[in-house]
């Protein structure tokens, strides 16, 4: 999963598309064009969105299996975030060692 970036709409793009939906127009082409612009979403934003979905599903009493699946998505996102933190710590450690002259490059 690391290195995989998903395309998302930013707030401005969503605000441009919403009025078209309110007027009964199809905004799918606009959304697709906006996604192709190369926008990406961070793990923290993804986690926040999935947690919001989970809250909604619990409030609306969705099926237990569906809620469990969304919880697992949250767990997977957190695992990926932790992997990236560990990788950053390892990289930072080696940078410090190189700066201290303990490793020759």
C-alpha cells in the first residue's frame, strides 16, 4: 500500500460541482476531470473521513459486518501511518549519524 496515492477532489472542486448536483445536472464528468488533475489524499485525511463514515454508520445502525469492515479500514490506515513514521525515524537516525561522521557516504 505504501507509495499508492489515491486521487481526490479538493474543497474548491467539490464546491464547484455541488451547485450542478443541486440543479439536477450530472457532475460526474467534472468530478472525473478534477480527479485527473493529480490531487492526492494523506493518510490522516483518509483516516478522518473513514472515522466520520464509521460514526455515521453506527448512528444509522448499519449492519454489524459493514461496520466491522470499516473499522478494519481504520486499522489498516493507522498501520500504514505507523510504518511511515518508523521509516522516517530510521531515515532521520541515519541522517544524524552521517552528520556526526559515524558513517561514511
